[in-house]
C-alpha cells in the first residue's frame, strides 16, 4: 500500500564551540571514567596487589630506631587499599578489605622490644587496626549514599525527560489536530460548494447524452461524466472525513460482520482469497462504520496486491478489547510515508484521494477504538483495529 510523502530526518546538531574545544584538549570524559571506575576484576587486582606489596615491605622492616619512620609510613599505606575498596565497592567492600588489612597489620618483630615498649607498640597497632575498620566503613557508607543519591537524581531526570517528551508530543498532537480540524472544515466547505455545480454538470451531461448518441462527440461526454463522478467521490470522501456521522453504538458480534465484509469484497475482487480466523466477544460500536473501516482496509490490501493474493482477517481479544487484524501479501508501505500514514491526502496512487486511512482512523476513534499499523514488510502489511468489547464476553 504505497503512500507518498516523507518527512526529512532532522540533522544532528553540532556541539557548541565550548564543547568542541574541550573535545580536543586530550582529556576525554570516557577516559577519566575508566580510570575512576575500572572493571571489578581490575579493582580487586589492584587492591590485592597493594595489600601484598605493603605487607611484604611492612614485615621486612626491622624494629630499629633507624627504620621507625619507614615502618610508620608503610603501616599507613594500608589505608590506601582500604579507601579504594570503599570508593569502588561501597560499605561491604570497604569493611572486607579493612578487615584483611587489620589482619595483616601487626608487625612480627614486636617481640624483640622491651615489655613496656611492646605494650605501647601493640596499643598503637590496635588503634590503627580499629581506625582501618572505621575508615573502610565510613568511605564505603559515603560511597553507597552518594551512589543512591546519584541514582535517585538520575531517575528524577529521566522521569522529567519523559514527562517533557510526552508534553511535547501532546502539544504536537494538539497542534496537528487543530490544524487538521481547520483543514477539514475548510475542505468540507469547499466540497459542499463544489457539489452543487457538479450536480448541475452531471444533469447537463445526462440531457446531452441521448441527442449525441452515436456521434463522435459522445466520447467527450463520457469523459466528462467519468471526471464528474471522480470529483463527486472526492467531495464525498472529504465530507466523510470532515464531518463523520455520529456513531450508532450498540452490541454486535464481530465475526458475522467480518464474514459479510469479506463476501462483499469478494464480489469486487474475485481473485482475492480471504482467510478468516479467531474468536472474540461482542463489540460495542457502530457496525456500519466498522464495516466501512474494514472495507477500506481490504480495498487498500487488494490494490497493494494488484488484485491477486490472500487477505487474512483475524479476530482476538486483548486486555478486554477486541482486536481485528487485516493482513495482506503486498509489497509493504514506503518508509517515508509512515510518519503521516493516517493524515489526510496522503496517497500513493494517482487516482487516490488519500482520505481512506485518515477517515478510517477517525471513525475508529469515534467508536472508542484505534486503528494502527502493526507491521509493514516487503512481504506484506498488517493493520490492527482495536475496539471496545462488551462487558459479557461472547454475549
């Protein structure tokens, strides 16, 4: 079902000059992210390596005065892997690495010290071990809290972006609906004014047809009559779109209606095969308008298949609503036309009005339903008509 028309994709905006400059200064944001947050295996590899190196240096220093400053500095290095673990892995990682560092922290040479010095040394080590656990817990706790706040802010930002997009989409839909409504009213007025002279012209053609029968000029009358008929169909379609009649909504069974629509369509398209399947509860809608929608979809399908092929009509129930799918074996829809598929005056045929799908979509909405394109591939197109079901299934 080809429908011409396309909307050119918006060109991506170039970054502002300030951002362009920063991109050429060498420090890429992704590079800094990799340094601050490496892979988990890399994180634990760095932490374990630091613990091994620090423990080796710590236990190979002698308990002499000349090594006192070096030993103190090496001992304090245990805080580095503890802080990294808390920063990378949160509270659990910080406490686990702090416990490992505290276990490795005591120096094996303290027995060489005098008893008074031993007590002082062990007290200092116990204080440092306690401090390791405190630092690991505090850094991990702060990291988890910061991570939670970042996630909450990110979720808030995402929700705000979604709300903004929905608002923008709603505004665009309202603007388009208002524009289409104005266009429909204008078109309806023009169509109504055109219809009167068309009726007079058709009457004149009918009057002249008998006197000119058998004359060569009669073919001009036939051409004029066919053009008048085409204009009348166009004005009728415009009026149907602009001023759809109020639906006569009541309960009816959809399967007999679909079978009747297929029978009527078969008369006009004898080379089209129809496959009907599925079941659904009663529909709460106007059967006449639903028949008009289905006939239009089948007509489009027949034109897409050039009058030869199979049309599948399938009934189902989804979420308390009746779904009617109409699938053909045509060549699909031009992707360029998809954005305005249900807008008026979009057609891929020179003789088409471009109002069939637009009118069908409007009738579906008037009946509390929705007409949507379900799939379009080179091997076929499927439309889906969703309608409100009755409160009593299969009633």
